[in-house]
């Protein structure tokens, strides 16, 4: 009886976690679905299917965003088993989540890192390699104003544009939601990153500039973007500034919530 009760509680706790969080289900470019790592089913499939996001453990936030787990989520950060997605400068990339709840308000942020050599051996967990190419943080002129709520409104999807003059090469695309609903407590900010790999072709000439380091750029004591009370931002009492720096001038404009 006691065992039964415990397992019922455990199951309902898991169900709550599953219903509140989410993961990047698929990356869609030019009408082609590049399926991401399906956290609840793929670990049990034999042979393990080919997927277009680096593997991660579950659909929850990164438990400690000051560690290397923040780079590409909690997992092996193994690019060698992930094929690259072919894109051209100017292509739209649609990032489709399985779900996203509107209770987890915060910014949506997207970064590129140039793979030194091949993305197969590139981890991106040291150096200022991450360049922000798109974000929506808190924009009162939009309805809803938070990026993640806009993502939820758009059917749990987000669309970015490959920078129009980006030089050919291999890049990691790091797409991320930051949930701020418990960010008023230190280390309460919930980051949900995922990494996919791109081969950019075409004849662009712009190299990425220096960016930010992940881990490194997300400071637990950043009271503008990480250690914040969501309600104070919503009430207009504090100005919100997303962590990870500003969007690169070579990036294309945000097309979400337009
Ligand atoms: C891509 O995947 C989505 C979601 O799984 C599905 O609804 C859609 O029909 C798929 N599109 C294509 C072109 O396969
Ligand atoms: C990443 O997170 C997992 C799960 O919490 C933990 O076991 C592991 O030690 C973490 N890795 C690093 C580099 O902190």
C-alpha cells in the first residue's frame, strides 16, 4: 500500500514536470523536417535513430547554468553522431518544440558558433564562440511581450533567419528558452538550450565576430537578466536585459510576432 502510494506520487510528479517543460522536437528548413532528439522515446529505440539535435537527458531546465551543461544541455554534447543540416544564407529555420507552457515566461535566444574544423569534434564549451543572432526578450509593443509566450502563441515554434551574408562553413545553432518564473531566487533561472549543426553554403563573406562564452556569460548574480523577479518586469518596475549580450549587427531581423 505504501509502495503503491509512493509510485502514484512519483508518477504524478513526473507528469507535472512533463506538462510544464518542453524540448525542441524538429528543425524545419525549406519544408524538410530534421527530427531532433526525442527525449522520451529515442533512448529506448534500437538502433538509436539519427537525429539532428545533440542528445540531452530530459525536457527540464539545465540544473546548474554555470557548468558545461549550459553549452548544449545536460548530455554528452556529442556532435560526432549528429548530421549537419544544409542551409543557405537567408534561409528560414523553424524551430518546433513539442510544447511550451505560458507559465514559463522569459526570453528566446539564438546563437551561432563557428565550428573549428568540423562540428563533429566541436563542443563550444570554452572561449567566446557564441554569437547571438536572434532574440526576443521583453517587448511591450508586442502581444504577448515575452519571447517565450510569443513562441507558445505561435504553436510552440520560433523562426530564425540564417544571416544573409554569413560565410560558408560549419556552425552550431544554439536555440534556447529562458524561463524566469522562479528566477527571483538565486540559480532559479531555467535555461532550456538545444544544439543543432548547420552546413552553410553560398557565397557570403561575413565571418562571425567574437561572442560570449557558455558557460561564462550567464551570471547567477546578473540582476538585469538572470536574478530577476518576473512580476517586477511585468509591472514595469525594472527594465529587463537578456543575458548573453546583444544581437550581432550582421544578423537578420527577428520575424516572430511581427
Ligand atoms: C514535420 O513535422 C511536424 C511535426 O512533427 C508535422 O506536423 C509535419 O507534417 C511534418 N512536415 C513534413 C514536411 O514532414
Ligand atoms: C551536468 O548535469 C548532470 C545532471 O544534473 C550532472 O550529473 C553532471 O555532473 C553535470 N555536469 C557538469 C559538467 O557539471
